[in-house]
C-alpha cells in the first residue's frame, strides 16, 4: 500500500467544498470499483466520508478490504488517489456529525439524519491522499 501524504491547500479546499464525491475503492487486483456518489465533509485538516447504508454499503466493505481508492470531485474535476482509515474517536465523530449537519442541512433531516445516525457513524472513513 502506498503511504499517505498531507493534503495540499487548494486540493483540500476543492474537495471539501464539493457537494458530492465519486468514490472508487480499489479491488484486490488494484483496479477501481464502479464509482459511488457520496457526501464529503471536512473537520480540521481532514476529509471524511460515511456510508449511507452503514456497513451494508458495498463500497464501504470494499474500502475496508484494501484501504485504497480513488475519489473524484465531479463538479471540479479533481481526481485523487486516497488511503482510507477508519475514524472511531467519539469526539472527532461529534465534529463530523456537526460538519454533515452544517454542510448538508439544506437537503433536510430526511437525508442528513441517516448520515449522523449510529449506523453511518460506524463507517466513518478519513481520506488521505497517497
């Protein structure tokens, strides 16, 4: 597995500001899976995603297998190879919950509440560029 690096300012900002990401975990043979659209939030110097379907989400299970993938911020054309790491710290997850509520509140609780529910929270992944 390639080692992660730090986000660069403009790259980080463009992804953090994107409304949606296309996420493609890598298969065991190194090829990307089909893209899945997900929401992305930032907290501190990190970017995070969660599976709307919780641990039943196929893309999440694939991300856990190899811990590497590709993300695209479609509106901006940003494409980055990433490393996925699980985030289990309750305090950080509280910050991520707040970030989801602030960024996506305009979609209403019908969509935001599942992203901050325990089922999705259990799938919080930090994205680091590789």
